């Protein structure tokens, strides 16, 4: 693509500053991961975008690989609300920022397309958990150990319908198509997206995280 073709599309330029209210662009995912090193800027972006949130107190467990310094809890109200259920969950700021963009740019339009309805809740299975990958006793630590991940189990629409990863992933209908669309769209704003297509451990949720993987910045989308 010629650079001139990108004029007026700052979200597609690697050096243009991130704004959560902009459409998702080519470099948005990397910019969101980089916010992990910029907690003040990350909070400012949430505020600028009209997201209401509470800063959570730091969590510093004895296990050094676990805990966090600057997680947030998304709150009801505000110009642009992201309603998680349960609402009390604390997530890292880069996860919150990506959830905001995912909800506005991917989830809401997909719900309109497939159901002609608005999403009222995103059901999740939690964020923080001091554990290694897959709960093993050795090996790498999960992004859940730093609240840098969220497991999304399903969605509720304003008219009461529920869409569940466990029950609706496989199939031909609108629900399965919606779930695939929101999984694919999540890959543009989260560093890691693991779905039921990946393995049986993910049959009932989409694992979304903002793992920082250094200069290569490789991303996992399965
Ligand atoms: Zn997970």
C-alpha cells in the first residue's frame, strides 16, 4: 500500500499515537501491548475515550511472578461503557484498552450484523490467577498471573438472548458466525487469542491476553 493511501488513516501509521476511539488499524495491536510499559499514558487513553474505570490497589503476593501494580476495574456509565459480568474483575490497563476497542469496533457491529441487537454484557471467567500455563507445576507463567488476560465465556444481548462459547461455537448458524467474527476481530487488538479451535482447554472460552513478546512482537491467533 502506498503511504499516500494512508493519509487520513492515522490508525494505520506505526508512529501515529494511539487513540482508543479510532478504528482498529494495522499497528493498533502493537501499540496496545506497548501500553504495558506506559501505565500513566494507558489510563489517560481510557479517560480520553470516555471509559469509566477505577484504579485497583497493587497486588503483590509472595510469589514474585504474580501480582500487578496498575490494574483497573471497568465501571458502569460513561460515554462508552464496556459491561463485563461479573463487573468486579480487575484487568491490566492494556487488556482494558483492548476490550474497549474490541467492544466498539468488533463486538457491537458483529452483534448488529448477526442479530440486529446490542450486546448488554460480556460474560467472563476471570482474569487474575497466580498460576503457570495450563495450571502446570513448572514452565512459563500465564498472563493471568499478572491480570494481563481475560477469559470470555459468552455474550448477552439486550433482548435477553445469550451466546455461549461452549454451546454455540460449533454450528452453522448466526451464533457460531458471530463467535468466529469476534474471535477474528480480537486478534487485531490482543497479542494472544485462543479459542475452541486451539484445544479442548479452550472449549468454553476465548482467552485474550496482551503478552509482550519483545521486538518480534509475534501474535497468536487460534
Ligand atoms: Zn485464559
